[in-house]
């Protein structure tokens, strides 16, 4: 670590701890005599060819005043390095903690920040297609096959019926742009009800803007008993609309976009459940 950090001007290391959260990459909290930083090692599920796009997204949004991790350059100006045989990067540290059970005030703040992200991302030059968009869902389900029934009786057929109805109704012609695509509560930081940071941009891509709202409605507005919290959902949508107005076509499409986002995360979790060692 000391050898690696000699390429940077970050001061001397005071402490270095692994962060348990997250499943895609390996993250470490790095405290130095200058500041706190996050060191990220990119594991095999992240395509190294996508990393310049992710870095541009974060740098661009930070330049627009959004609170997101800012990649830290080494003395030679480079951002992406290699450590322990993996691509890696160092980022600024954001204060705040994620909320497992966000209230309506946090949902409103999320909506505002999401709309700001969609508007501020318009100047990003690089692009990346959504590798986990609708065209990937049938191949994902096929890759699991009848093993889905090990989890729940007839799950394979139930999932196929749902997927067919979602794909048949999938909207076309809606506004598109750069979306976060993984904005679960653990990727948003707060101090009190004030949003202090949006993190984990490693699913960011170009897709339907309102699809991001579908993801957030699913991940922020359902209670532990499975009930949908209308108050939270209204706060989230109002927060979004205060910054970026939704068209009638976007509003009409939200149910199928939300169903599609549920299918996307269901399928990737189903695959991981069956392919992760016990």
C-alpha cells in the first residue's frame, strides 16, 4: 500500500480498513494525514473498458456541483491504476450514512437529486449501453432455466409469464440519457434528512430516464411487509418533478418501467443465488 500510494500526494497513511458493504468491488476506507479517501479495487464483474466512462460520469457530475465521489489523480495525472492485479482508483470521501428505512423527507431529497443527475449528465461525452437492460432479461432467465424452481415451485414459468408481459408493453420513444441504474438506499448518503452524497456509479448507462424512477420506487417505497408506501412514493415523485417535469407519456409508462426494474433485479439476484458458493 505504501509503495502504491507513493505515486500520489495524499500524505501518510494513518489507517486502512476494508468496507464490508457492496458485492461488485472491494472498497477500503483510507485515512491519511491529509484527509479520508476510498480505495476501490475493481473485481472481475466490472468490465475494465467501462471504467473511463464511470470516471467521466463522476467527474462531470462533481463539476456541476453534485455530491458524488471525485476520482483522485496521481502525480502523473492518471486516475486508473493497478493494484494486486486489479484495476483500481482512489476517490474523495463523502460524509453521511445510508438509511435502511428512508422516510418521506429522504425520498423527496432523493427525487430532487435524481432529477439533477439526469439534467446535469447531459454534457457527458462517453456513452455506455445498459448491459442489464430489457434485451438481457430473457437470456438471464434462460441461463437459470428450471433451477429457478429450486427456490419456489413453478418459479420458472411464473417469471416467464411476467417477463413476456413486461417486454410486450415496454415503452418506446421516451426521453433517454445517462441514468444511475442502481440507486438503492445503500447508495445514497444522508446527515439527518439532508442528502450528502450519491455513490456507486458502476451500473450507470444510457437508458430511459424514467426507468431510474421505477428502480427508486421499488427500492425506496416498499415496506418490510411488502406493502407500497404511497406517501413515500408521492414525496419521491414530487421531489423529482420539482427539478425536472415528467411528460404524460413518462408518467403513463412508470408502472411497466417499475415492473421491468423489478424483473431486472429479480433475475440478477436469482442468478447470483444459484451461482454463489454457499
